């Protein structure tokens, strides 16, 4: 089964990809369905003062912002001490429960399709985005909110679930979450399943095409898609006439198939392990009331210099959600983030320059990140390596992917990141600083069978890379 699904459709002489090898539904039909979902959604989100939060309040002893059920999540404080014994603190979202991000897949006439959802999230800049079949916290799918049950959950848990293709715990934003993980899943079904109005079958190829539209494919769909072992191009289509695509396809192949890699998998793992041993800082949760440098008024918690994110409250109306009215806190970034994979053709094989990046909220402290990862409000001048800054500011850099995509809409308000894939040459050396490593796409994909290797932004960029075949 795996071999049969590992081949992507070829492109024609003009470089256009074949139409998903006869998808069950055309993209024109998708766009009509998408417009219908927007029209019928009845969505409204507005900022409110903290006093208007329902079932949320600041705890008298800690100052933490928590739900009366004790579930969902809390906004607490984080205290960090580095190796110079300097300390600083910030608010952070603590959501200890593990949710499910899952996609149901099925073959129609030999073509794999994904059942995707038009899901409203209060923090989405455009409200509605394309999401996995199931995108639910444990509090949601156990119905703590006393709303409707989660559709299609039975295909992921319990005795009737589908054939498991992917099941791995992956992290989320370590700068804003405390040790948050979600279960990324893909299950294969063979039986007919009813399709609700908010759901739509799409091929992997079609989803990759849609990933070239700003703020359409949501973060949770991108992370699950990055973990999918299918479909991939093979070398039977080489050469394509495009050196970049040839190198990209070779980068997806296994090392034993003759693909040259800059580093062996053993060397990559050793590099990553060593990077983790260099972390000499500690981070711990602390009461929100005890963090320094942050102030709270009636409508937001903000740092005193106005450089970082804010914690705000919103009231929500959503006709298509399990609960149709609610209030909650959200984290509101200042500005737009940026995540860049720099890639280079090395002996005919595309290599990705990956960074070992510490983030204080990560469970394992360090994960592999984009070559450049700038949080919202951070300037390019903050990039330590001059050769990377030069690429970022160059007007002649060859950019193969450049889209603005949304981050988690259930906890962040209008959190946007500019995702880029930029091809470089000798201006970015093969001998790099010790916290960087050149890797092939196959090496990155193999690591995604396990958790805590690639951070959420790197996984999003890997999905973006897949859209360039």
C-alpha cells in the first residue's frame, strides 16, 4: 500500500501538474463549496474587557487566568534564568491536555483523498480556514463545554478506528505555549462515510495547490500533512528541465538509493543531541501575578515597552461550532512573524539549512527550526549570522515560495507568519556555525516519525516544500 501511494502525478511539458489523477471533486467545486461555507457560517468575533469573560477569571492567589471547569487552558507566568544568571518573565499558555489533529484519508478510483473541514476559529484573521477532519482538544471532544460531539472522532479513537498511517505527538509554539503537544494522526478508511456540509474530499495534490493561497490551509492541517508519508515524487520523471525541481525530487529519495547527503543520519542526530546539551538555561511556571515587566488593565496584559504580544479577551458567535456562543482569552502578537528555509543544490540534491533552536516552552528545550525564525515584532537585525541577514535583505534572492499563513486560531488572535523558501548558492557556506546543519528533505521527513525533532514552523515549511514538486 505504501509504495503505491508514494508517487506524485507528473507534470506536463509546461511544468503543470496533472489534475490529481482524476480527483473526485474539482478545485472549482471546492471554491464554490468554500464560498457557501463563508456565506452560511454566521461568524462574529469582538474584543471584550476581561470583566465580560464568562466562566473565566483571574485566580485570587496566583493571578492566573483560568476557566471555572479547571480544563481547557490557563494563562500563567513563565520565569527563565539563563547561564548568566539573568532572569526574565512573560505570560504563557499552559494547556497540558493532548488534543487530536487528525485527517481521514480514502482512495477514490486509486487516488488518495483527504477529508478536510471548513473550521471557524476565533483567532483566524479571515475566520474560516481549511482544517483537519478532527481538530479538537481533549476538553472539546470529551464535551466539557456541553456542546455537540466532535464529528468523525470515532475514526481516530476506539475499536472502530481506521487503519493508522500516522500517529505521533508533535509540539506547538514554544515561545507562547508551555510544553504543548498534540496527537498528529492520519487514518485510512475503506468504507463509505457520510460527509457533513462543513467537510470536503480533496486530493493531497489539491491541498498542496491551496497552500499557495494566503491564510487558507490552517496550521493544524499543515503539521499533519508534513507527517504524512505520501505521496512523493520519484526519479522516473527526471530530468524535468528545471534544475531546482530535479534537486528537490532527489532530496526526497532514500540515501541508499544513491542520493548524496551532506551528513549521514547518524551525524545529524549527533549534531542535534550536542545542540541540546549546550542549553544552560532553566524555565519554570510561576504565578501570573509575579511576572515582572508586564501590566494588566481592564482589556489586556501587555509588556511595559510594547514590544511583545498581549493577552486579550474575545466574545465569539459561530453557527458551525459545537458551542455557538462563548468567550475566551487569546494571545495577540504585535506584527508579523517570518520563517525561512534556505535551500541549496549540493551535487544535484537539494539540502535545507536547519537551525537547532531553543524555545523556553518546549518540552525538550530544543527543536529543529527554520534557517531563520523571527517572532512577530522581531527585526532582521536580530539575526546573528551576517550571511543570513544578507540573504534576507537581498533583492535578487531566488524565492520559490512566499505566502502569509496563519498560526493557531484557537489560542492566538491574528497570528500571521510569512513563510518563505529561498534558494541560495555559495553566499551561504556549506561549513556553517555549530547550531546549523544541512539536511535533505528525506532526512527531515524520517525524523517526523518521532516527536520533538522539528518545530511547528519547520513542519509548516516542509509542507510548503512539498507543494513545489
